[in-house]
C-alpha cells in the first residue's frame, strides 16, 4: 500500500504550521507543506506483512540512514494517529529485517531482486543494493526504535528481529574495534576513488583506539582515516539507548553488559584519540583519525557530522570543545565550507566545489539557540529551492538553479524539522 492522499493528521499539522508562519514567513509554509507531504506521498510503501519500505528518493532503494531521517519529523504526530505510528513501527521492523540479513550493508532492495551494485567485490546478495559499511547505518535504526517509544510509548517493535539486529550491531562494532581482523572488505571497480577502499578493500591502515572502524562516511564516500569521530559519538548515544531498552523494556543482562563495556571503550577512544587542534591552537574534535597520529580538520554535510553532535544527543551545544569545533568547521578552515551570493554552509567531497547542502544548513540551524540565525537559514533555504518548493542535495552558492538531485527526501525533511524547531516543536528524545 502507498498513500494516495495526505493523511488527515499530516494535513492538520501542515495547516498549523501555515498559521504559525503567518504572513511574515509565508514562504516557509509553502515549502514546508510541499516537503512534508512529498515524503509520505512519494517514498512510503507499506507491505502486507506490516513492514514499511521507504525510498530515498530518486534511487530505487532504501537506506537505513535516510529512511530514519525521512520519517523522524512525523514522530511528533505519531502519538495522535495510530496509522502513522504503525507506519513508523513498520519501518523499524523492515530496518531490522535488513540488519539481520547483513549488518555491513547500507542500502537494500525492496525485494530480493539483485538490483544495485552487484559487481562490487564484497559479500553481496539479492537483497542488497550497496554494501558500504558505515557505523551510522546501524545507529539510525536503533535511534528510530528508541524515539518511537519515547514519542508514543509503544513497545511492540522491540521484537525478536530487533533483538537479533541489536546483537549483530554490537558484534560488528566490537569486531571493527580491531579492523585488522575484520572479515569485511570492499572493492568497486571505478575511477572515483571515494567509491572504493584502498589496500585490497580493507581501507587505510589503523591502530586500535577503542573506537569502532567505519569504511565509509554517511555521504557513502570512503573514509580517509578509519575512525570517523562523529559516527563514534552517535554509537555512544545509541549504546545508551540499548542499555535502557534491555534494562527497562525487554530485559537482557548480557546485552546490557556488552553495551556498557563497548560504550566505555568507544568514549575513552574519543577522549584520547578523537581530538586535535585547529589553526588557532584550540582543542577541537577531529572528523577522522587513524590511531597513528593522523587527523582531519573538517566536517562533511551528511549526518552524523561534527556539527550534529548535540542534535544526536552527544553533549550539548554549550560544550566548549563543541563550540570551538563548530566555529572551526563553519569557517574556511573546513575545506568543505563554502560562501557565495545566495548561501553559505558545509558541502561535501560528494558534490562539486562551492556546493552547499540543505541538510547541513538545516543542521546548523538545529544546533543553535539563536532564533534569528534559524530564520536566516530558513530564508536562505527557501531562496535556493530553484522554484521547486523542495530541497535538493547540493546547491551552487552562486547559482541556486545549479543543483544536484531533483528528488532527495532526506533534505526535504531536514528543512521541515528546522521549521518545526523554530516554532519549538521537537521530537522527544
């Protein structure tokens, strides 16, 4: 089943946002309504087994990361509407079915149709669209399961598939603390080196730090160094969720003990290895490290990134190291920070130079308490929509009609979440 028309609970909420925007911010309302409706009408497919498949947009596959972000703003309405709650619970169940198929994969097919990158040298199957291992692909489904509980009180999605998926996630995190002995490798025959891993598919050399290794960033681009700090921060947060769920809702002492120890080791790794200094000599979080003394001073547009840490639940916006990191990555010291006539913000090596991403712009707004800054970002986002009333992947800072991806649902919903945040409507954490 797909949604043929806008559900009443969503239409009612869109009307509420329109009223809140009023005449002053009427353009926000136009884009909010277009984006908020677009996701449910164009990406959501409910299957007969009660699960939900969510397209990323213009690619016929479901990403574990994107699908979570695509429905996250709907959590604010899920307690009011059983059908919407069931749709999100169905997505959680689908996500954990996929995790149980392969915890190293990042994107899956709707059926076992062998679509996607079947020529990659890794352990592919007909269910897998792509098998780029990313820490966040395991974090996001756990986050969604926890947030669904927090916002609705329902617990039926904490089923056996969820439990087995969590066990697989913990196992992979533990294995990848010592990547040298990991079974995972990935080679794609391509001229674009960010789409493959060097050193026979194992990635650049790393030493053990306590953190857990990631082959790829949430941009689906290869890590320069294997310990992706913001993704390890996210892992710390979801390991706390796991401890709560298996202590308070579905008791399992063994899972709790494993999660506690793993969290401790990853956090100690971040504290010891995950920091560096900026050009001014201030201590900041590195984006990636290798445990051998190398670190990158940068941030990427895709979440988890460093700027998103407090949004994800790691620390607070007021933390001094976070503030120093934020100042650094929102400056020219970050090689992917761009400014132009129409916009400024963080871009990515995934898109051309001088292209900023609405996802990162929205995240910049979501991690400040300054409403004037939030409003300026929202005004920019509306101004660079190329007349579509929807968001894109990346936009040329000097030409809003020059963009990548016509249809990118994650970016649409990040815009919506920032509008909601401006009016103090937030997902319960």
